[in-house]
């Protein structure tokens, strides 16, 4: 269970490396992999800065465990009128990670282009 006096939180943002800008309007879902459910804990859309308006989890809701962020990149690139010679390549990008310390800040950004992506634990 999360420590309610902690500063623990989970945040993310998305950068479109093909266009060199934040990925505004991308749908992101968060799932708890320790719970058998197809219902996301959070479903949101990135703002103009490629960020979520609020943390995906905060000090009251972040707990130790396994999570998955799902970034809907194909829908994003389609909305940007990105036309690829052979059609879209990436669809939904899943990133699975572990929260080992529910008092820590976990920042999981996505750097994405129509053909590739990377992530890291940010600050």
C-alpha cells in the first residue's frame, strides 16, 4: 500500500522525434499488471507539451508493483497525417516497469517516431 505521506508519483510525457516536438493528443493508458483486469487505472491524452495534465499515480495511489503504460502511437501519427510508404508500423507501444519504492518519483517518457521508440527512467 502506498505511503500517504510520501511524495511518490508516476509521470510520463511523449516526444515526437520525427517532427522534433512534443506529441500532443496521444492517448495513454496505465494498467496494474498485478491485478487481472483489462480496465485501465487511468486513460488520458497528452497536452500541447506532450505531458499529462496530472500524474498517472500520486502519493495516495502509487503502490509497489508491476505496471504497464500503453501509448497509442499509430492513432497519434494518423492524426498528424503522417503517411508512411508501407503503412503504419507501430501500433500501441507497451512499456512494462516495476515500482519498487512507492515514495519515489517514477518518470517514464517515450521518445517515438513512426518506426522506432525508446524510453528511460527520467527524473
